[in-house]
């Protein structure tokens, strides 16, 4: 099922015409989270945490029940795998991830920094106007690495473990974290349950993703492995540091580091601190690494299916 889902996504992505007509399952989940947040996110800190937990539980129930029913109705054998893969396809984002990062790489390579800033704003949370060429390149590479884990490997992992309910519930958790799991006055308490649960469900997939990125550059395999094991634990996130440090080591560039959020400088540690800043061409090399990583994941899925 998961192999079919990845293949369909690579082939056609989520067509704009289909999005214009029906939206996307993630936007449906997002609309539910937004509605709950508008009604429940108020009161004391403890009340906000409880309301955030209730919002998360509502979303998981709404998503899990139809997924369980559909999973139960799937026929056995190849036909069931095909139908299940088509149902799981919207929850995988290989083609969209590549397209978003390539949209940054093109103007960046042409020296059009304003256009590159505009494109990178679609995939990162910080103000792009504060980023120079190296900053835009770093941000895009970091986003590619981190989102390879939570947008591709993690949903596929949970789909392998638990079928349609696994991939759908994971995507609901991840969507909740991306929407409300922020350290801001409004979301710090309300989004805490989503952020903590997202850390748990991404723990194994993040480390698998880091390993896949290490394997994706055989010539720098040992160097990437050392950087990942040394630097991943220093990242502000318990999970994002693994794929990001693996990519930093594979490309021999430094990532993360000090950055500006909401006008405040966050003194984040460097990943692969001894390397130089990435130049625009490094973004295309990162996309090449991404393609190999996805191919390795698909080979692993095929091997599991054959076994």
C-alpha cells in the first residue's frame, strides 16, 4: 500500500485542479483544528492545555474512524494494496516537497534573491527578509531535511505499521503540531499536547530519515554518520536534528545556527560547525540527495513487500 502511495504521489502529486475542486485531506483536518482552537483556546494555562488535548483527541477520532472502516473494507491481495495505496496517496508529499525546494533553487541560482526569499517563505516559518543568500539556502536545505522526515518517511512508516489508520492518524498529529504546536503566547499551552505527541510519533522516523540521508552519499557516508551522531542531539528539536545533521554532513556544509524569530535572535547551535555556508548550488545537490533517499526508502518498501 505504501509503495503504491509513494509511486502515485511521485507521478502526479496532488493536482491543482483536484485541490481547487475538493481541497486536500490535510486542509480538511486543518479546518477542524482551526474551528476547535477558535472556540476552546481561552482561560488559564491548565485549561488551555486541557482544551488542546481535547482538540487533538477530537481530530484523532474524526480521522481514525473512517480510516478504520475503509481499512476493514479493503479486499485482500494486490487489489487491496492498490486501493489502499490510492487512499493513502494524499498523505505523502514527495512531489510537493521537491517542487517547493526547486522553486527556491531556481531564482537563487539566477541571483534573484527577492524571488528566492518569496519562495522560501512558503516552506519556513521565519521572516525571509532577514535572510541573505546563504541564509535562504540554509533554510531551504533544513526544510527539505526536516520535512523529508515528517512529510514522507514518517507517514510511510506509520502506514507500514498500521495501514490507513496509521498514516491518517499520524498526519492529523503532524498537522496539529504544525498549526498550534508553537512557542507563542497564543499556542504555547494550547498546542503543548500536539507538540509532545508529534515528538513521540516522529522519534523513530526521524532517525530512519537521517540514516537514509547518510546512505544516500556513499562517498561521504562515514563523515555524514559522524556529524549526525555528534550534532543531532544539540538541535532544539529532539527529532529534526537527525535528518538535518545527516544532510549537513553529506553535503559538507553547516546548517542551523543563530536565526531571527519575531525580531528576536535565537542562538541556535551550528550543525557541522566546521564546514562553510552552503552556496546556491548546494541546494540542487540537496535535491539530488533527496531523490536518492526516496529511492532507498522505496527499495526498502519493496523488500518488505517481497518478504
